[in-house]
C-alpha cells in the first residue's frame, strides 16, 4: 500500500478529493429490453436481472444478445461504462454494478442505469461494492417488496477521486486479491468434494464391514447348527447299534 500512499502524498498532500457521482459522470436509464427479447446471437445485451445472477465486477463479453433491429431502438453502454441494476428484493443488491470493458457498445434493459464517467472503470465498479458506497446508498432506497434507487439519488453519492494512476494501482491490487480469492475458493471446493468422497467411501466401507461381520456370524452359526445336527444324528445311530 506504500506505493499508493506515496502517489497520494505526491498529488494530494492534503488528502484525496471527494466528488459526487453526478460531478464525475452521468446516469442514463436503459430502456425497452425484456428478457423475452434476448437471443443467443446478435448485438450484445445486458438485462438487469443478469447483473444479479451472472456478472461480477467487470465483463468483456455478454451472456445474451438482441437482434439488430431492436438494438437500434435501445440505449447502449459504451466500453468503460458501468451498468447498474437499480432494483432488487433486498437492499444489499440494489445498485449492483458491472463495468463493461468489452470492445463494442451493448444494449441495456430498463431497471438498469448506464453510468458514463471519467474514472477508471474497474475502480468505480469496486467502489460500488465498498462499505462507503453501501452506507451512502441506504438513505436513497425506496419501495416495499421491490426495492429501488434512482439515477438522481445515485448522482448524490460521494466518491473518492484520486489520480488515475492511483486508481489503476488500486485496481491492480484488488484484481490480484480477487483472483487469489477465486483460486482459494476453487481449491477449497475441490478439497471439500474430496473429503465428501472420502467420507462416503469410509462410511459405506465401515457399514458394509459391519454387515459382513453380521453375515459371517450368521453363516458360522448356521454351519455350527448343521454340524451339531450331524453329530446328533450320528449319536442316535450309535445308540441304535
């Protein structure tokens, strides 16, 4: 973190400047794209629901597409824009965002905002995940069952605006940590799966062993019974003689 501190001290000896999201960008509401409009080929598109279920901090490819004729009527996110889901059933997921860093414009559905800004795309996307952002947005969320936030309200939220090179350094660190976290999660899942298989194997083996022991005992008892019957039969024959 010393490199970041050094850069901040160089450019902002009195501290990092804070600005509202409205001062460093603009919010553009998506329009007219329904889930039923999505296809497997065509012009890239993001439906607000997919931000909750499919996308992470940033994306270079879209999961879905729309036809060219419909795409011409829709508002589009440009490379570098943020795409924000403005509705959810829980407050934490309201204003979940993904930075679009693909090569082409993409269509965006209603119940989503495009945030066109002057910041490093991943930096602002990471900011939308921070406690600082979450604490500020709470006062602006409205609705009962379906919770939502408006572009006008989002524009009032304050964001730290360090120099671009500091933003890029922050992104590099967070990207590395995110990658490491993902790798650890995969390793832990694999370890957990291995332990589950190991548990199942030993559980079944031990229980089967107990069952075999019981079966062997029954077999031994049966053999002993036969032997006893045979001996008794021989005894009767000897007595008859």
